[in-house]
C-alpha cells in the first residue's frame, strides 16, 4: 500500500468518525433538550394532558371562541413535541383533582369555572373584578395590595402561571393563562411557547406566577408583551382582610 493510499484511508476514517461523533452529540443534545422540555411541562412520552377552555355562548356542544382557538394552536405544538397527547374539554366538564394530568387552563375566572377553582385554591393572593357594570375597575386584577386596570385595546394584563399542588415526581403541573381579555390569553400562550426554555432554566420544575402586559393589542395583536413582574410569592399568599373587617371579627 502506497503512502498516498494510506493517507486517503486515514482521511476517510477520520471523516467517518467525525460524522459519527457529530451525529451522536447532536442526538444527545436533542434528547437532553427534549427531556428538559418534558420535565417542565410534565409531559413524558405518551402522557395525557387537558386543554380546558370556555364554551362559546350557551351551546351545549363545545364551541370554542376564535381567540381561544388561537391559544390552543400555540399550545398544541409544544404538547406534540413532548410526544404527549391532549384532550379538549369544557371548563364545566372537568372532574379530576390537581396533579393527575398536566392541565392547560385558558380563560377568565368570571366565566371559567375551572379557572376560578384554581385561582381560589392555588392563588389566594389574586382577585379578579367580575363586576359586569362599566367602570374603571371592571376586569381589574388585584395582586396583593396592587391593582392592575385594563384599558381595552391599549393595555391588558394576563397572568401566566405554572403551579403544582404536590412535590412527588408523578405530580403534573397546571398552567394558567388568565387574561383580562381573550386576546391576552393568546398572548400568554405565545409567550410561553417562545420563552419556555428560559423559564425552565430559571424556575426548573417549580411553581411560578408571572404578570404580563399586552401592549396595544388593537394594532399589534398578541405579539407585543412585556413582563411586568414575577408575583409568585404575592399571588400565593392570601390578601389580608381590611382593618375594619379584622376588628369586627375580633369583636364577635
């Protein structure tokens, strides 16, 4: 075998080994990224999840509003990428506890029974003004002592939360997308789809509650979103009763 042939064989062998190693590391990195995503969403291979939405109107059949459909379209690829499955269900038809299956809950607690239950149980520090009468506080969020009013089409707020009710490895998270308007729900699902890797690095598999602001939705739709604050601690602590109520209670 001549020197040229040996050199050519060595180059071919190096190229094959390089390609094999490159494929191995790409596969390893892809699998590691997938496992992190599955852990964050609580969606291992072939897991089941729930997409819980409002009913449109009073139709007994499950008819979903346009913006809720857009929200579901943001979530569906994330679930599919995890190798999991999803079931669409109305807010008033869910009869299971927290943590059995990963749940994506989209809506406002004023008209969304499942969302109202989650807010009451998991986020006692948040109140949503459900007064149907027009006024500056209609639809406003109160988080702790702070109040966030809606200016329709100009600035709307939405809560994006990942919550768990237990610490066992099998406990699945609940994701809440609670907006002052339906377009804000869509903005929150899009925010999660775009930033879930950063959120997973920061929060791991723990709970978090973020307050987001949708800016000028009448012009930009759900695309321009600002992170107002991480309100995890405040949202999970009950709002203290006003002083007069505490005094009255003690008097009794």
